C-alpha cells in the first residue's frame, strides 16, 4: 500500500515536470528534447532529497523519541 502511494506521488511529480518542460519549450522540438531530461533529472534529485528527509525523520527521530519516553517512564514510574 505504501509503495503504491510513493510510486503514485513520484509519477505525478515527474509528470508535472514533463508538463512544465513541454509548456516552456513550446513548438521547438530540439528544446523539448534537450530540456525534458534535464528537468526530469532535477525533479528526481529534488524527490530524492525530500524522500531522504522523510526517511531520516522516520528511522532516526521516531525511535529516539520513543526510547526517551520509555526511559522517562522507567525512571520516574507512575505513582
């Protein structure tokens, strides 16, 4: 389920760049051929950076937060 969602987001993300490239290039086929791969590359890099930040939050911050909560509960306990 999550993979399908991420794939859908990536597909829409790349699709929007494709539309922008086609709109910018207008009728010039050469510009369209040159601009489209560059735009897709830039958007892919942007997507990778965003995905990396999300993974950092999920894989590092969430476990540290849950560990610190358990330690606090373990030290002070419930009275």
